[in-house]
C-alpha cells in the first residue's frame, strides 16, 4: 500500500509542478476515451502521454529506495575506482 500511495503522491506533485503535462493528459483522455466512460487498463496503449508521465514519475522517484544489491563477479574498474570481486553493488 505504501508504494502505491507514494507513486500517487509523486504523480500529483509532478502534475502540480508541470500543469502543461496535466493539460495534455486531460486532453488525450477526453479525445481518446471520451466523457461517457472512465479509462480502463486496456486503454494504456492509446494514452501515450499518461503512460509516459507514469513512467517518468517512476524513473524520477522509484518505488524502492535502492536497487536490489548485486555482487561483483570479477574485479573491475569504473574510471579511477577499482571494484574488488565480491563487492556489494547497488
């Protein structure tokens, strides 16, 4: 439940900060769905602005605070940093 409410809160915050995105989404829903029914899951393919906004919110504010930890299989380097084999990576 917390993850769903968190995404909804960030989505609302994003739309308040970018009212032009909200207007595009509303226009898209009005044109492709109409005023006679509410959108359903199958409508996602038609609602490109809505889908991209949801994905952008999830990109900016992911549901999980950190990714699943992995271990380095071999010693590697990133730039000037050496990552020893077995190091936990996020």
